[in-house]
């Protein structure tokens, strides 16, 4: 008997690691899609954990923002880590070089529909990992754009 049509369940070289990249638009027209993504994320993670229980998972929410750097147009949107009475574009927020970098992992989303606070991500990384406490909440914070 020959090789099964689909080969082994775990490809050679995969070594139990899986990375997910989410590039989420901050355009107001995408709010409904963002809400759907956030609603489906816990079920998505449950399916990954059921199908690939021993895999090391990394999840990065990338910043696709075409604006130059981190910008908050309305300081009144500040939740934590910035000053609602401050001056745009920083509103008193303490930022890192990566917070302002297009393509970097989002840990401090800013804007009208954003979390407008520093997200709690384990190990001060710019991505979520297996074992992240309340991974759905951390994902919601980083992906709310």
C-alpha cells in the first residue's frame, strides 16, 4: 500500500511551532469586521488547542497604519497610560520606537475604536505566546484598532 494522499499530519520541520500574523486595518469601515474577528477568536484558539495541543503558538497583530508613527488625534480617548488632558499626537503616552513602527507588533493601539492603552502581553514581547494569561483579552486589546 502506498503513501496516504495527504502525508503525515505534522509536516517535517514543523517541530510543533505555529505563528499567526493578523494585519488589522484601523479604518472606521472595518469596525464590523473587527468585532466579528474578536467574537470568533476564542473559538479559533480552542480549535487550535484541540487540533494542535502541543504546539508553541505565537500571535502577532501587526501595525499596517500608513500614518507616520503612533498618533492619537483626541486625547479624550485615553484609557490608561496617557493623559486625557494632554496634547495630541502623544497625549502624554510613553512610547517605544516599535510603537511608532509600521509592521511592528501592536502593544499600544491608539485611535477612535482602539483600546488606547498599553496591552498586557507576557514577557514584554510584541506578540502573544502559548500560556499567555487570558489570551483572548490580550488579543482584543492589541487588535482593537
